[in-house]
């Protein structure tokens, strides 16, 4: 049975959502809403996600709506990775915005909790 769920993430910045989607190999569509199997409509940033039957929607409040049909229509683990990529994008922008040194950020995949593994450091100049 279809089950539409909402993940209580806080993904609020469209440019970082786009960066995270691209890192996952997903694409933001031109649509502003999506209708799931149960005929509910969810408005927000609509993402066509590879391996998902229905799109993923990042709502205005930053939460994520999706329909995975118990894992048959999409892998919920992907959402953890997506949130991690979003956090990584925010971190990179924050560090790049600093002017007191040369910041370096490296992405090294995911840990067992699907969080981005990476390193950031600053070389004072």
C-alpha cells in the first residue's frame, strides 16, 4: 500500500537543494507540485530522483514529502544521503565565504549513518 511520508528536515535554501540533488544524480523539475499515488498534492521544489517512482518534494517549510511504498518505489536511505549532501553544500558555502584564510573542503563519501564524510581546513595567509 502506498504511504506518503514527510521527513522533518530543514532544507530551506534552493541553491543548496539543487547542489545536493545534482550530487545525488537527481534533477529539479520545473513543476511546483507533485501528486502522489494516494492523490495527495504536495507543493514545493519537485525533484525527479533516479530509482524513485514518484518525485521527492521539498516543501516551503523545509520538510521532504515522498512516497516510497515501503521501499518498493524508492530507497529512504537516499533521503539521508540527500540531507547530508545539503548540509555539505551549506558548509562549503559558509567556508568559502570566509575571508580570513584559504579554505579547503573535501568530500569522502558517506559514513554508516549516511552522513557526508569530509574534511575542512583553513590555511592562514
